C-alpha cells in the first residue's frame, strides 16, 4: 500500500508528522532526529500538559473525557496520559513521568477511598467500591501498557489478574447466557466480567504477555467477534442497575454503516484489533479496513466516502487518539490537514498488519 509521507510532512500537525515518519515510514533515526521536537511544540499538547496538577493528576479525576477535543478543563488523568502518548510524547517527559506514580498505585486497588477519585460518590457500598477499583485498575493498566511498561512486574501482575478474571468468565456457562430478567428488562448478571475497552487496549500493547497467554487470547477473539447483543450493557451491581458502556460483549464494528456513522471509533477499533493480531484473521473487519484504503485518492490521501464532513465522534473511547490535528479553526480544512488523522491511521494499521508500505 502507498503512504503519502510527503503530503503529511507538508500539511499535517507536528504529532502526525512525527508518528508518520517514525511508526509508518520507519525512517532511520538520523533522518527523524531533526523532527523529534515536533510533538512537544504542538499547541494543544502543550495546553493539555500544563493543566496537570503538581501531584500528577488532572482535574482530581481519572476517567473523565471532555465533550470537545481540546477542552481540557474536565479531562481525567488516564485519558490525558493516553492522549499525550498519542501525540508522540515520551513516557519520561515530565507530565507522563509525574503521572506514573498514581497510575501504578491504582494497579493495587488501594482501599483508601480517596483513590476512587470521581467514582467515590457512587461507591456507597463495598460492591460498588470494588467495581470502581476494578475499572480504575483496568484503565490504569491500559495507559501504562501503552506507555511501554509491559516488562514491569507490577503491570504484569495486574494484567495476570485481569486476564484470569476475564478468562474465568469466558470459560464458564455464564458467558453463553449472561442475561437475567429483572422486572421487565434483561440485565447482565452481577458475575459477568467480559473484556472491556480498557483491558483490550492493555493487551494490545503487551505482545509478549499475549504470546504467553495464547489460549486465553483465542477465547477473547472468539467472544468479541461474535454478534453484539441488541440489549444495552446494563448490569446488576448490588441492588442497582448500572450502565457498563466499556463492556465488549461482541463485535462492535459489524457492518459498513457502523463505520460511516463513526469513523474515529471505527479506526480505534481496527487499530486495536490490528495490535491484538485479530484484524488479519477476521474477514469482515479486513473488508472495513480495505474500504478505508479504497477511499484514498491517487495521492494516497483519504477523503470521506460521502460529502466533505470532517470526521468527528462523541464516543469517549476514541477521545485519546482523535483528532491529533487542531480542527478548531478553518486552516485544517483549507490545507487538507483535516484528512491527515485518518490518512495516518490507515498507514499505521497497514503497517501493524504487515502490509508492504510504499512511501510517496
């Protein structure tokens, strides 16, 4: 497949230029030395970094995702860390190094109520508190794995516990019939612990751990590639019904309409599946990716299949990675940089699944 590195270097934001050169084109170190500064010179990335508190936390929260791409007044620590990593910041850069201590502490599911952060108000009983700590542990593990800490025994220990819980569920009869009737609605049983977007993101960035757990990964693939249930993922937690939007109960990208309805989420899903090693073996997902390739012009630049609308999403799962361009003004549309995010992701996914990349 062709990859328009020249066009990206002429039009895209600093983070996209840097990651396109290093991760897709894989230029020699000497060739990229002169652009190593680009991720740290990008305005939105700088604004995100300076909103961090001196204790390494953003806005006294962990999971909160802002409604707008560059509104950092409410962003939580874990999305902020993951977005800086997506911007190309090194894990030893001051903001990420400062946040590291809090993230590692979350892996231990600290019983101190203060370490439930924004979930503390909802954790009015032991069951809800345990669920909150579990959610925070998975999210922290995803961020630390993305930062490259796979070899750290603290992360590996947390990953082992997360994997054991998921595999215990997938290996049980409950995985086939997870729903129970409560009143007039069907909800997930309290014991249901499927893969989540956080656990999948964690595993996507832990290749050695995946190889060590081949059988468990096979069960995860079979589960998340099955048809997604029509019911909303609502679960009984204690005496309450709680929405579980992070649960992955099946295929979240089943058809072309799902792609066109939310391009950023579709790319996030395809990239995650590529990193997990699942994309190449799933004919349907591969067709979705091929369609992205087909929607590129002769120059290799992607354009929307219908109309000229800049891709956008309200799905919080995609916020850390999209957009890496500053789309707040009109410049991006005028220069064509509005399409650089998708063009870059297509090249990155192609590289991840082993396609030959021809630089143009």
